[in-house]
C-alpha cells in the first residue's frame, strides 16, 4: 500500500513540474509591428478594391506564407473592407475587419452589434413582411488569430442566451494572446435587405 501511495506522490510531483515548466515557457508569438515600408504600402493600398489575400501578400507576406491552403483559399475570395466603408451587410455577404495587437495583453474583447442595439428605430424601419413574421437579421462572427487559430463562427445567443443582436466575448490566454493582426469575418447569415452593424 505504501509503495502505491509513494508512486502516486512521485507521479503527482512529476506532473506538477511539467506544468510549471510549460507555464514558464515564453510565448513564441510572432510580432506584427509594421515597418516603415509596410506602413507606406498600407497607406498606398487604403481604399483599394482587393481581397484579404491580396492585402496580406503585399503587407504581411510572412503571415500569408504560414497559412494553410484552405485558409488562403478563403481569404483570396473575401473582399477587404476599409474603416471608411459604411458598416452595412447583406444576406450571405462577408465583411472583414482587423485589429493589430502590438503589446502584451491577456484578453482580446470582441463585440458585434446589429438591429436595435445599433439602431433604436430598427423594428419601426423593418420591412412590413419582416415585422409581421417577427423575424429579424442574424449575423455571425468568426475570429482568426495571427497564427491561424480559428474561433467561431459565433452567433447571437451563443454567450448570453439572448436573441438581442449582440455577440460579446473575450479571447483569453494567461501567457498573452498572439501579437499581430487579428481578423474578424462578419457574415450576414439572414438579412432582409441591408443591415447596419458595429464591430
């Protein structure tokens, strides 16, 4: 019996040491701080009609090269949206947004809002058929980390169990989230006409 307890104690200490070493191991995240040349290219491309893939190849070629063929296939089809674009979306349309994380943080907050949470007159302005059937737009969001990790797609009520036109969540990591450009793909899963949103 004592031998069994002794072996269990040794095993527990061994597992504890491994966990401590893993927690102390530095994060190998890639940095995405833009160089002067990258900033110049970004400014030249601002507002251009292009895909996310084309943008990544010109500005962040090292990140593009590390993506899987499947990821490249997706971003080579999706249009790059710019901050000056109106935040509107139509049925089955995908709009892209990005956020560049350049310093250590353990949590990245993401909030997608549409419908009444963006426009108080939403129900009053809804089309008559939509108002009669009480069906309103549904959007979803998928998040892509700089290292190619995919979070989602997330939909209304996934986090707060309420159909309220708000998807609000955090991506957390004790050792810090990946540094670099995070991409958000907003999709109009079910939109009658045009939907306004914020992200």
